[in-house]
C-alpha cells in the first residue's frame, strides 16, 4: 500500500462544518479537496479565539487552534508557539510544511524553529508591495478628515499609521521571502515581484479553488424588467486601497441620469454604531463623502456574507465593480466571473490577468472614476454586451478555477518539492 504523504498547513483559515463569512474562504475549499485525496493526510494550524492551544478537528483534517495572544510580534514567534511547532513536527513528521501567506506571521516562527522539514510559502497579500497604494488616491485633506474620535483615542487606527505598520512589517516580510527556498504564487504580477526579491527561489504557479456553491450555481441572467440598477461590490474591510471612494464618485456621476441606480456593498465594514463601538475615521469619511455626493440613500451596506448570500446578490445585480488600487489575485472577481455577472474592474495588480478587456470584463484605469462610470454605463445600456461578458467570464472561470485542475496542480507542487529531497 502506498504511504500517505503528510502535509502540515499553517494558515489564517479555520476549518469548520459551518458556512463561514470571513476572508480566506478559498483556503477552506482547497483544504477540503486536499484532505479528500487518498494519498494525503492533512494537518492544519491556525489562530482562533481560544485561551490555550486547542485541538479541534474538522472533516478529515487534524487541526490545532493557537490563541490570538500568541501573535505578540509579527516577525517573531512566541516561545510557546515555537515550542509547539517543534513538538508537532516531531510527532507528525510531515513530509512538507505549507505556509499560507506572510501576513499571519507563522512563517517567522517556523524559521525560528529551525526544522529540517521542507517548506513552501504561498504568497497571498504582499505588505511591502501594498504600501505605495495604501491610501487609494486619498489627498492630504482626505487623510486629515479621516481623523475621528477613534483615531484621537488611538492614533494607530488612522490610515497613516496603518500604512506605517505595513511598511515596517513589509521589511520583515521581504526578509522572510528571501529565506524561502520554495514559493508558490497565484498571479504573474506576484511572480514578477518574487523574482526580484528572491531570484534563487523555486517559484510554483498555483491555482485558486472556489467554494462549491460557485461551481454549482447556474449562470447569471440578464434582468429585462428590473426597476432598479443594482451594482454589487465587496471589500474585506474599511481599507482605502480597496477603492470604495472611486466607485462612490462614479455612482455620483451616474445618479442624475439613472436615479434608480443602487450600490450594494458587502464585507466587514462596521457602519452602525453599537454600544461600546466607535466607528473608524476612514469609514466615517466614506459616509460623509456619500452624503456630500448625494448618494447616501443609494447605498446599502450588506455586511459579511456567506457564499449563498453573495450568489443571490450577484443574481439580482446588473454588474459587479472592483475598484481596487492593488490586488495579488482577487477572490471576489474570480467568484463573480464564475457566476457570470458582468464585471467592471480597475487595471491594477493581478486583476488584468483574470479577464480580457472587452471580452470577459471591462477595465478602467486605476482610480479613474470617470472611466469607471463609463464602463458601468456601457453594461447597463447594452444588453448584448452584458450577455457576452457574462458568457465569456463564466467560460474563463470554469477553465481557470476548475476544481480538478487546481487540486492536481497543488498536489504536483507537493510532490515536486518532496521528491527533490
């Protein structure tokens, strides 16, 4: 009988039987697919809201949850975490350790543990590459107006200081990447950066696994008699480089001509003030901007959404808009293309690689709200264009994000690294 290969993951995603609304959902889909493979034993280490290191298995995955407080320093693992990594490495004796992302800090602790086990680092976000785009085109006046009560009480919540944190952590992130022999990437844009930072590394192109709901859903259909023009976008949080201010300006340009236009925003953005909660200054600035532009009544804040909720929102939408200033991939765009809803996206980072302009999506220059508005108008006024973009987007996504292909690519990466020893 062929011996199973043991793969130990370190990632930000926690496997569970429940549907999740957090970021990293594609990792759940990938992990579940890997764990079902007869030749693999999958283990996972992640962070969670626990008081001590807790084992919490899910499906075929053995999983440990590390307390959040163990993340004392981004670039330095705690003694407890390093000791735990050494312990499970000795007990499991994995054939390979897979670190998903640089942002969670796991990679530094693993390096400090000085293991002999081969490691592959998958690049998700790139803090040092995001620094120059972090403000998302906000002016000095805009940044000043992002100072609210929360920022007065804790200045580190202001975009200026968050960007400084990105810059500081980015220096450590570069050092981590330079120490990695094996690195996997999801886009050519990231590949070009990694080749500059660590030209000696073995770089592997990997794929993105979507949640099963997106593969199983029927394709989006053009809504002939809709009384409202629904536009859908989503942001992982209140982050300037996600570009919500750009789409606000675009909607304002279209509002007079199309008074029934609506912008529906999903994601972890805290709008409503609750007891003990103080809204961040950037979100408050966005709300004031919407009021000033006269579009506040045309915006709905949907909050965190699971796969079914996102798909329902895409079905009722005329199009999806992604106004980001930087993306290393873009799960939201991959998901919208799989559903087939027409997509307008900025020409930023890895976004241009996901679709072909005027064939499977419409692009606009990054930060250009005039062009963004024009591309939106093309879709809402041209039924044939909308249908063409829908079909081409769906076909592109079915090929690029094919579950069997993505899984096979991931397993081949594991085998190449292990067999090279």
